[in-house]
C-alpha cells in the first residue's frame, strides 16, 4: 500500500508539473475525475486525525500544492465537482491546527484561494470555517511581506457580493467569532481586530447579528482596546457596525452584561457619541429628519448618565472625553439650526432636550439665541399639556 501511495503521489506531482502553466480545462477535468483513490483516502484520514504525525506534514504540504494547482484557473464549471469540494474541505480542516509552517508558494496559494471563493458555496465555507483566521496562524504570516495580498484575500472572502438569502450555519459563525475574540483577549494581536471587523461587517450586512452569540466581556475588551489605542482616529475605527452590535447585545432579554462602572460608562459614551455624531452629520448633509427610536433613546441615556457622573470622572486621564461630548453637543445644535424640533414627538423631544441642556450646563457651553428659543418653545408647549401644567 505504501508503494502504491508513493507511486500515486509521484504521478500527481508529475501531472501538476506538466500542466501548471496551462489553461487546459480537459486536463483539469481528467486530473480531478481520476484523482488517485489511495491519496484521497490518506487526505481523508489526516482530516479525521487518524494519520501518523510523522507523514502528516508532508501530505498536508502536498494537499496545499494540489489545492493551488486545481484553482490556478477559474474553471467555474469544474468547481461544482464533488471532488473539488472535498479538496476545499481538506484544506479548511488542515489549516485549523495552527502548525505554523511556511511554504514558498504562499502568494500563489493566496491567488488560488481568491479564485476558489469566487464560487459562492466555497465562499460560505471559508467564512463559516474561519479560514482567514486559521490561514494567518497556520502559516505564521510575516505581514511585513504578505500584508497586502493577505488583506486583499480577506476582502474577497468577506465580500459585499454575498446575498442576504445566502444560507449560513449560525453555530459555526458563533464559534468562529468566539475564537477570534478569545485569541485577541489572550494575545492582544491586532490582526485579530482586523479580522473581527471584517467578520462583523459581513454578519451585520447579511442581517445575522441576531443569530450569532457574542461573548460580551470579550467584546468589551476589544471595544476598549480599540478606543484607547485609536481614539484620535475614532471615525475610522468605531464603525457603525460596532455600535449596532452593542445596541443589539444590550437589548437582548438574556443579556447579562451591565454598564456598572464609570470606566465602562465612559467607553460606551465614546462609542455612542461617535455613532450619534455621525448619524446626525448624515441627516444634516442629506436633509433628513431624525427618527428618534428606542435605540437612539437608549444610547442617549448612556451619554446623559456620563454627564451626570462628570464631576467624579478623572478628566486629566481622559482629556478626550470633554472634546468628544462637545463635538456631539454642537452637532445637535447644528441639527436644531437646520430642522424644527417641533416635528419630533413631545416625549422624544423631552429626552433630547433633557440631554442637550444637561450638556450645556455640564460642559459650560454658552447658551445661544437658538438654544433659548428651542427651550422657550418647549416649555410653552409643556404648559399647554394638562398633565404638565401647574394649574389644572
């Protein structure tokens, strides 16, 4: 059996050598249809953890060569072949072990992966099996040399072309996300952050946030790390996806995460201030009235409570906080200049103006003529409502 397997291995290597630089559909079809049975069974044994460790690495290396070979051309009509799918499955399983090996044809392999994931079913498999994370750690990437090709590959895997009707395994997505987050908490490897945001973006775009479970404590560690490292680039790092994710988590009935410390409150205020500021900026630019829904009300509460706690915050350690809160305050003021607040319901207006005037007082901002007019109009309207009036 060993001699036969050796012979089959030599035959496969010879055929790859002969046809590597050819775009020959017929040859590729013959290669995959008549793929050696013993070699296929050996790959299957390795994928199930049944092979000898001594020969395992050489066979994995061969599988990487074969994968690179069969996907060197974009023969989409062949990608549906079950044996193609088996090779993809073997590849995804093999790189899960994080053996930290190096290969000389890494960029060629990346090119083949890019062609592989152009076929949507394989694209889904790469996302579900956390392939980009596993690829990064298995091949122990030196990103000084391979950063651009690797990042480009990640973008192709987590692409914007996947349709919302695409079917994903929710359990696998949850597992993959937990692995990425846990690895970051353990190592503080910033590449985990890059992969996390790419993963999060595609999950949010496909409307799968409600189906994926998150470790809220690990997510908070990521949120805090990103902000404290990159708050001066807050518009870049704090994308809406992260705010939306936290709003979703905090609203979950089974959520056990609590904003129960000043430090936590400040980080969430930073996150939500940026979210609100950017949302207001978009509304002003596009001349759209604000829709003050439950989510906006809740995140405004978080900002409001930080203003309440302002006197006990260590401001020298957080010089950015006042600046950030003022930034949000003035954006609300700009919105009031462009739109009448009277179109907002009385209840919602109460919450907005409660925050706004608390912000004025806490941040020592001079009251403008517009502020006085908004406040006066609101009080006059309150006086006309029996339940708010002093005299019934």
